């Protein structure tokens, strides 16, 4: 067994040597193998009991515990000599790592002692195991002895027989088990008060350390030392105005490499920890735990690995510590003190040690308990998040220190425990201004100027804040209701920004109390959580808020309150885990000089708007099916004479509506239906000639004109998706690429250029909602909801200005100036490179669109009242349009100075000319518009899933649908290399490229029932070299799938080709277009004739269950319909109860059987003839094919 362990060790040393680690093969010559140990063998150990002198103590081998620790044995020894036996100290904390020698070679390091020993019995970690920790990538397990390790093997220790040995920090509960624990590593502490020491003990004892007051004050000094096996070694956790240093013993040194302790320090693997010499003052003997008292001396190197069997270090190396400063001011005592220290750099411990230092520094200036407040500022220098600054105010009635440090504790924990990335903490600076005797103020009351408001009006509110001495302060605030506010009752609430809690730990409390409505959902990354934390209101701020009845989203911790309507529509429709719907609200934050507690609320009523235009427009996609005809439906009533008829009828429940199947466009173009139809019907014609019918089809390389013509156009080419969770802003970069801005986390990427994808540095905001480029190529980004303007480069960004607004909705650069449209408040700003000027502010929520004309005039549109303003170069402001739709979503100008306006919801496209004013481009083109792109003489208008081309060089607008793909959320586009590029909110990208061939798939014809197909006719224009073919396929599922028939061969006769697809309920037509040069085929129209099976009519009895018995007089009511739209006639029969003699009812009286009744229509006995299909003009061979199909 032991020879196998030695073989594994040799293999591991070869592995370590191959990885440029110290060559441990020569070190094996210094090892006394555990396999050769026998009970009773004697040797010695080395350690320092006082000063720096290495002293010898005697040892005797008691036995070996095989496979005791991570596959390696432990050696049981008995010790004697020096304070161990002379002063009864037994095994001494601080002796960890003391080398044990047998026959002049090292067996290993003293590492574990037994609880409450009567004799100095200890356990030794073999040097064979310790050598595996010389390399950071060695295959040794990281140690975690908190859970303990049981060796279930009988053993005799100090004359007592035990059933096994338990190794761990906590005393075992199993009876008759020897308890071996890592020798407590004493932590020499200086610069710490008793109150801080109490918290320090609780922190360190979890890791097996014993904090002790350093006898020499903890100041490092130069001492003469031979740093060799047995020498004392110190590893500082903090230095400076607070000092924490662990004391142990050096086990082994080979050149610059050393091993110490013989057990894990923290057991965390790779570390960066200073390694110092140490001077031992004395040994303190105790019945519980004896320990060495010592002081840290000069630095010698660094500990680089903390493994299961030892800590490994290297001489001459320097470990990087984290510098920390604190400035504490007590205004009542006019005292200000500054402190400095350096703390151990490890994510598991840096935060705890830094907070302990800050607690001590604060206690030195303000120790008293009781009512007090403080202003807290801190700064963290980090990588990759840069400098993080924070300021808050806290108040308390007991210990101020914990209130002061609550937010810092949360931030350090968040950064140092980031799961998805490593955050490097480089510096900590803390500043605290204490005001003893000043406590928190309470929000006492809330009063509004009236209780009823209309949309667009302002709520004027007054908040009374009461201080501890009874004095009050009044704060007035004003909230504007949106112009599209729905009427109803609403609660206006004012609350303390920090949640009303006097502790000041807003970060921690917010997490525990859960501001669920405004968190970004589960699974937020560190950057998102940090942003959420930094954006929270502070304890000295009051929040005045009113919840709105429609949702917004919180994206990665950033709630988008009152976003532009278009942004709300796009983002709420996204299905991404980082975007969670949450109630929207109007919110205003008011700064005060007090730390606040409490909340107040009042109810208000919003009345309907007093304008002629409905204020309740909402963004919603248009219905997919338009222009459907409703099948014929007849309501009939038959009365029975009754005095109670009126009351009975009045009390009848309203009947549920009959479900009606959908028959879109079945008779389009077939003319009006006659009032009466025979049951044997003529063939139906499907001629989808209207634009709204044809646009439901699928386009690829084909365009659809508003008159229904289909022609060759552009084909979409899918590009690699952008690496953004959300895309919002799109801008051509002027170099065959496209710049995309979005989030989460203020991201900009360039796509389509060389290199094919390029990512800019992360920006200090949630979303990059607007982009612009200057003439010299500088890139500018507007960030929302922070309202920040940045200049962005490849290596970083520069914050230009905070815009005093929440949203940056649009930006344009023209003639040396950057123009911006913002929201909350609605402003138009201009920045000339030095100065930010406000050009226009209106009493609305957003300027949602902006563009600049060729003459330098700025145009801006609002999102509530549908206003468009013109600001000329001299600064004169002119409102040029008040639109019926509430929101202007896009503006664009052409070279002739014409302005194009897109509105929403149920939006329109308008053109405004300086001479002719405002005109509608096309009355039938109502869409949910998203963006406008001008290029040469063409206007591209984007909806969520469509692109329209409108020529701008003619007076009459002739729009054409170029692109349609359901499921997209287009947010913008740009022309790159003469080709339009499109971007969807989810990162999907497309380029529209000229197509030499195109395909159009018609919407699926639903015949309503299995049908026989007649003829396909079409009309087309075919220039020389152009080709056009039509094909069909059929099936019995609403959407084509594998059960459908294959596409037929191309039909040849445009005047009438027999449809070759098999009978079915559904049919689809495919049009293939092929051009030649500039010649493009055009399909003007097509039609399909068909004959569906006749379906039975449906009747619903109203107010009575079927076969229900009735007495006396009643009114009978029923509703009937025919799915095929045929005229219906009815006969009502009644029978006396139990007779089964049914008699027709006419005029309220039974009619005897055998009396003549009106003839009822019956279904034809035989299939309709071919003449019924209306195909008389077909050639005889086609008529024969159809006849055979119908047989």
C-alpha cells in the first residue's frame, strides 16, 4: 500500500516538473518514507519557542493511520521536551508545520492535535503529501475540514483504545472516537478594540483560527533569522492601522521554495498572501489550547498555494494586497482622523477583513451607542467595472457602525462573489461624517391640490416631514399625468427612498424585503445587480409615485418607467428571461437633508379626457385576418299565446353566440350574393385581388404593390445575429458596416464590416437607445434610463453630459452639432462639442422622434399629443402638425426638404412640405410603424415584420411591400452598400438584396369543407426574357405540412387551367417569377374556382333545453344559420307529452298531420354537373379532366 503511494507521488512529481514547477525529484532524497516507520522509532522535531531560535524536541512514533486524509496516511507521535512537557503546554498552537525528523530525514510536519489531551500526542502530515502542494496545478484536493473526516479504524492513543479518529474543527458527536483537529493557528491582532475583537473572533473561528492580541503591537521589524525548517513564519491578513497575522512554522525549504503548516490555512488553492518572518515572544500554556504569542517581522516572500497538506511559498516574491483608506469625521467633537491599511486579496475573505477594519476605524471616532446619523461615501476601484462611487445617509438609535457599513457590505459581497466572472478589487476608500444626536425624520402627511384630474394635467402635492424635535418641513412636488391616462381611481404614495428603514443597509434590506415589482427577475448577472443597487433611491430621498394601469419591463434590474410607447411595445413583446413585466408608474424623487422613515398615501380620481380624440390608443399588431365575410345568419321567433310571455321572454338568459368558422375571401370578386340561393349552388371563385388579402402570403424576392400586382424585387439574406439581448438603435457606420446599440448593459456592436463583428466597451447604462456619428467619425451614444451622453471609442468611452432626462430617444449629427430628443422630460437639446443647449421643452412625456433637414432645420415629434415641431437654424420654433394619432415614432427628410412622419398606434404615414403642408401618403396604409429610412429617391417604412418602399420623386405615393416575415420585431435599418439592412429587437439581422428570381406563396384558401377544384386563371405582363409560372398544392390541415400534396407541374394556360391538385379543404398557389436584366414579370391577378361540399344548417333553441316539456303558453325563440350562406326555411313541430305525435306549428297553433306545408329545401341527390362549376369556356380536354375528378 505504502509503495503504491510512493509510486503515485513520483508520477505526480513528473507531472509537476513537466509544468515548469519546482523539480521535486531531488527533494525526495530528504524524505523519510512513511512505509518504513515502525512504532517506537525515535526522532526529533524543530520549532521556535521564544525569539527566533530554533529548538529541538523529542518525538516517538506511536503508529500510522493508513488512508487517513485524502488518500494519504497520518503518523501518530508522542512528544516531549521544552514547554511541551516542562510547562505542561502539550501540543501548542503555532507549532503547525514543525518538521519531524527520523534518522536525519524529514517524515513530515506536525499538523493535528487531540482535544483536551493528557499527553502530548499529535498527528504528522507526511512530507510526501506536502510536496504535492508545491505546484498550483498539482492534483491535490482542496481542503475543507469544516465537515470533518472520520477514520473508522480502532487505534490506541496515550494508553486509551478508541473506535476511530475524527479529524475536524468541531468536536464529534460519535462516542468513543478520538478527536484530532488542525492545530489552531494563532492570529496575532493589533489595533483592534475589544468590541471589534468580538466580531473578529466569530469570523476567524469559523476557519479554525484563534485571534490573540499581539504583544508587540503588530509592527513589523527586522529581526535576525535563519529561515530554515523549524523557523517561525507569519502570514498577514491585514497590515497598517489594523494588523492581523497568522503564526506557524516552516517545514521544508529547497532553494526559493518553502512548505509550511502541514495542514490547510484556508484551503482555497491558489492565493496571493505575504510571507514574513516571525518572532515568538513566549508560549502560553493552557488546559484547553496552549499557543505561541508572537509578532510579524520582515517580509521574505509570498504564499502562492494553500492546499490540503500545506501552504507553499516562494522567497523573494511580492504578494499584492488591497489598499484601504478611511476618513472619519465627528462633527460634534470636531474630530477628523484618517486611517490606512492593506488587506489580504481573496474573494472569500477580503470583504470580511475590510469591514472589520472599517468597523474599528469608526469606533475610534464615534464609539457611543444611541441616536445618530451619518453621511457615508465610499469608492471601490475594480476591474472590469472601473471606479464605483456611492453615497448615502443613515440614521440609527443604537450602533451606528452597522448602519454605516450595510451598503458597503452588500457591494463587496456582490462583487467578490460574482459567479459569472472574476471581479478584481483594487482599492477601497471610505469616508464617514458622523452627526451624533441627529436621528431620522418621519414622513408625516401627504396633501394634493384636488381629488379629480384629467389626462395631461398635473398633480400638485405637498409632503410634510416631521423631525425628532417636532419641527416640520414642507416639500412640494408636481407629477404630470400622461395624456393617454385611463380614467379610474389611483393611489398616490410618498415613501422614504431607502424603504423607510432606519438601518441604512438599503442594499441588503432591499434584497430581503424584495422590491419584486422593480427587480429584473431571477438570474441577474453581477453587472445588472450592481446597476440596480447603485440606482436605488437613497435614505435621504423621498419617492412620490403613482402606479399606471399598463405594464412596462424591468430589464436586468433596470426598470423602464414611463418609456416611450414604441419602446414599451417592443420590449414587452420580447420573451427573454432578463426582461420581466412589471407595473409602470410615474415616479419623482425629491432630495432632503434628512434621513427619512415612513410612507403616506392618498387616492385620486382621473376623469376621461375632455378632448375629441380618444386618449386610449395602445400599440397592438393589426389583426391577421381582415375583410372576412360573415356567413348568413337568421334569427326567428315563433309565439305561443300567453299572458306571461313578456315576463318569460324578459327573464330568458342571453344565448351564447354560435361559433362561426372562418371563410376568408371565399367570394372575393364574385359579386354580391343573391338574397335567395338554391341548395344546388354554382362554383365559388377565390380571387384575392385586394392588397390586404395578398399581403398575408409569403414573399421571397417578390414585392406587392398596393393595387395587388406582384413583381420581382429584393430577397432577404439572413446575417449572423448580433450578440445583444436587445437591439434598439441602428446606424450605418459609413464603412460597409452597421452599428447596433442596445443592452442589457449599454452595449454597441458593429456588424457587417471587416472585422465582421466588433464589440465596443461596455457603457455605464442599461441601454444604448440612440446612436449618432459626427463628420470626423466620432461615435456618440445616448444611454437610457440613465439619461447619459457618451463619446465612444474602441478602447473606452467618455461621459459628455448628464442630460437631466431619463431617456435619450433619438440623436442626429448635422453641421458640427449633435441634436438630441429626450423623454422625462420631453426636450430637444443641442451639443456643439462644448456646450449643451436646450432648444425646446414641452409639457409632454417624450420627444420620441427627431431628424434634421438639409437646410439645418430640426424636426421633433412627441409621443402623447402627436405634435411635430420645426426649429429653424435661428432657433425659431413652429408647430407644423397636430396629428390624429397620439405618438410620432419616426421622422425623415429627403433632399428636397420634404418631411415624412410615421405615427402609431394604428399609424399613418404623412408627408409635410414647406409649400403644401401635411398630406397623408396613402389612406389604406395603416400600420404599426417602427422606423423610416431615406435613401436616394426612396423611402423605406418599417413595421414590426414588414418593409414598404415608397418612391419620393413623384407626387402620388405608390407603396410596395418588399419584405414580410412574421415573428420579427424590427426596430430600425440602414443602407449599407446600396442595400437595406434590417435589425430586429432580438438581434436578428437581414440584408435585402436584388433578386433575379422570386417566389410568392399565396395565403391558404379555406374552402370551409372538402372541395373539388375547378380552374386557375391569371393575368400577367411578361417583358422579353421574363418568365412567370403558377403551381398549386392542397391538403386537409390549415397549414401546409407533410400530409399535403406535392406542388403540381406549372400551369400553362392563363385563361383557364384545370387545377390538378387533389380534392381537399385547403389550397395554396405558388408564383415563381424570373427576370432578365431589368425586365421583370408582373402578376396582376389570379383566381381559383371550386365547389365545396354542402354542409347541413345549424339551429339553436333559445331559452329551452332540447326536448324540454312545457305547459301553458310560451314564446319559442331560435337562431339558425347555414355555414354555406344558403337561405333557410324552418318548420316547428310540437307533441303532447308522451304521445310522440309531432304536429307542425303555424301561427301558434298545431297543424294536423297531412296538411300541406311549405316545401322545404333538400340536398341534391346527385353531385352537381360540370356546368355548375361555370367552366363552359374551358377546352374540352380540361373539362374532361374535371369531370373525371368529380366522378
